[in-house]
C-alpha cells in the first residue's frame, strides 16, 4: 500500500490521537479514514481539480538528499 507522510502541529496531533483512541484505531488508521471520508463527500470534478499541479516538484528538488542538514542534529 502506498504511504503518505503528513506533518501535523502538536495540538492537532493530540486531537487526532484522542479521536483515534475514542474510535479504537491507530492515529494513522484514523487519518486514512478521515481522508477517505472527505474524498467521498467531494464531487469528482472538485477532487480532481484539487489535485492539479500537486505532482510538480520544486526546482532543484533532490528526493535523495537528506531532509535535515547534519548540523541540525548536533543541538
């Protein structure tokens, strides 16, 4: 199954984690269901329009490059 990585603020993650716990799911399972439910609510034309341009990469982007500079880990 393909993977999608999402960065959340700490307060939002706490809300997701609490909602997932109430639903007796892992946070990642809860997030997947939330995304699936949102796409089900949207008309197909709107969904495809929302995705336009998302595959364009920033100039100079290197997917093999480290996300963080090594010096950031020295702190």
